[in-house]
């Protein structure tokens, strides 16, 4: 399961980082990349879930609790991607000409020191 999980998780984490960096920078090109990853992320999620189901059905001694936890993790990672995609859409739809506006908001909220 690890190769499936890692590939999927790595892609979702990458998308989240790109979306939040796009938001901070006001970078619409980066945001576009995240939005356009939907098909690939969905495919990886489906492959991962299918692999988990195959393991449950065909391997002996696969604990049901393990299957449930891993399936729940896959669902939560999908939610993280969808949040990332919403953040990216906010960047695309933003009418602000000042690219530093998001950065200022983030710094204020997280108390970053310039």
C-alpha cells in the first residue's frame, strides 16, 4: 500500500503548498496549476482506494480497522486537495491588483516577522 499512499499523499501535499504559495504571492499561474491537477489527483485517489479494496478482498489477515483508517486518510487527503483548489480559485478570481495583499493578510494572521 505504501507506494500508492506515498504517490497520492505527495501529490496532495505538493498541491497544498502550491496553492498556499500562490495565495501568498497572488500568483495566478501557480493557482492554475493546482486547479488543473484535479484529474491527476482524482485518479491517484481512485487507484489508492482500489488498491486498499483489493488488499481487503484478496489478501489474508488484513485487519478491517487498518482498511478503515487508511480509507479515511484517503478521504481526508482528498478534502485537503479540494481546500487547496478552493484557495487557488480564490487567487484566480481575486480582483486585487496588489499581489502583496494576501501576503500581508497571512503575515498578520500568523504573526510573521518581516
